[in-house]
């Protein structure tokens, strides 16, 4: 939701907002082996169950 904040308008009239906040998410999942420093990392744009099945 775009935060509207406080704007001066007539009573009962909602303010018009000229922009919409956009959000971009990135999901990072990883495993680290402290014995030898080996690491595995997944960088995903969306979170879906198919990414985690049969890995």
C-alpha cells in the first residue's frame, strides 16, 4: 500500500496520490560448512516450493 500521509482536501474527499510504491524482493538461502569453508547459496527472485523439492 502506498502511504497517503496527510493532505489538505475537502471533508469526505480522499487525496489523490500520483505514485505507487514498488517493492522488489530477493531471497537468499544458503548453507555453510565450517570444516572446510565450502558454501552453497541460492539467490531467488520469488519464493516457490518447486525450488526446494529434490535439491
